[in-house]
């Protein structure tokens, strides 16, 4: 008989009943980056919990919130970043067009500065 996620095992003896309650569990196998797992494991250890406890907490929050317990967004670059990327593209084009000097590495640039 299943009740509230628990399995009840009822054993009848001559005049006694013995109830054994076992929690139903299910394994989850997840592939994650080894470095991410190590970092997360260390953080969780500092918090006094293990990965299994955290996963169970996260699942309970998904159920409680009826969705993800955090905001998932597609980050959009700021206008400042977009302008900087455009400026970088313009500089690369000027180097290709011969309007600006470009360097392949810092040493090459330093040699050019010293020789000027």
C-alpha cells in the first residue's frame, strides 16, 4: 500500500503488528563538468551539506514554486558593450584596409614603440 510517498509494510504476528516505513527513492544520474562539480561540492561542504542533499533541496523548491526557483534569462549585452564591440570591429577593418597598424602580440607592439 502506498501512502504519501511512503511504502508501508505490515507484518501481522499472533498479537502484534509491526510497521516498517521505507522512503521511496529514485536515483538521478547527471553529467556535469568535473571542475564545476568540484567547485560546487566544495561550496556545499562549506555550507555543511552534500550534493545529494542539495539536489533534493532544489527538487523540493521546483515543486514548491511550481517552476524553477530562480530566474532564467537570456542576458542581453549592454549598449556600452555593443559600442565597444563595434569599435573593435572598426579597428580590425582599418588594420585590414591599411589605415591603422596592427600587432600580432604584445612583444611586436613593444618593438614598434621602442623603434619609433
